[in-house]
């Protein structure tokens, strides 16, 4: 039952889906439980990716088959993911862009990242990320609806697994006394990574099974390369990670996955 409790706690923390009342009381909460729930971050990708893919497919199937329909589907699926997560990861991307773009000194960058105000670099990063996401999903939908939906689903899983490796490899350098990610700042256990890997491998096996002709290794590789770039960036500029870094990494790796999938068309 702890598996279900940890997954529901992950839903509470990483999405806007309400887990309240008796269910919330049954789930419970402790910093240790939240730390263990990080193992289900890719499992949240299953949920978010499935909702996004269903929304994408519904638009393409229900609206007239005209040139603009894939664009509408891509935009709607993006809106759905933002609503479902409360722009949790987009907020991290914005803060990281402001911090690293607005300062060269490590401490100053960390201070900027803690500021709730959004600066020019943050706005630019959000606009470029959303435009890139909608453009790539539009391209995928114009070529193959089913492939676009499968890509949407698995991209959310892959991009939520990779940030866990930052937790494993880098120290937390944020204000752990006030940070929402404080319980995640401690080293993620090997057991938690194993659970996360099961979520990841199950999603990859699913798309490999249904679409064996697609070279799924290409988008996985581009996502991994994006993660390596983020890991190097945070290692060099911050000598560690913050909660915002995890969200930014998820966004960048998701975009890289879509780009890699587009390369296979």
C-alpha cells in the first residue's frame, strides 16, 4: 500500500489534481514520504502524458481536417499540461533563465532564482519553450497522429526521469530551510531510482511494442544529451541544483525529445 500512498503524494506535489479529505488523510505526509515519492516522478509523466495525448487526439479527430487543426491540437495539449501541473516546471525554467541569464556570480544567480518576480530572461525562455513545443507537436501531428500521441506520452515520462539523476549526482544548493523541494534535496536512494526506472522502461516498452518501426532511441538520445548539457551547466554555474533546476531540466528534456522524434520522420 505504500506504493499507492507515495504515488498519490506525488500527484499532490507535482500536479493540481486534488487529493483531499479522507483520501488525503489516508495518504498522510512526512518529509521522508515526499522524498520517496520522487520515485514516482516518471509515473506522474504517465498521467500527464496520457491526458495530453488524449486531448491532442480528440482535437484532431473531432475538428475538421484542415491545415490549422494540428496547430490547435498542439496548443490545446500544451494548455492541458500547464493546467494539470500548475505550470510547476515552467516556473522552474523561468527562474533558472532569470538567474543564470541575469548574473555571472553563483550567489547572485541563486538569489535571483529565489525572487518570485519574472524577468526578461524568464519571459523569453517561457515564450521560446512554448513556441518550440507547439511547433514541434504541430509538425508531428501533420505527419502521423498516432506517432505524435505516443511521443507526447513517452516524452513526459522520459523528461521526468532524467531530473532524478541530478538529485543523485549533484548537491542541493538552494535555501533548504524554505525550499518546497527540501525533502528532495537529500540523495535519492537506489531503491527509488529502481522504481523510477521501472516507470521509464515500461513506458518505453509500450511505445516500442506499438510502434516498432520508429527509432525511439533517437529521441531518447537527444533528451539524454539535453540532460548532459543541463547537468554540466548547473555543475559549472551553481555547483549543484535547486528545485527550479529540476523543473527547467524537465522542460528542456521534453523539448529535446520532441526534436529527436521529429528527426525520425
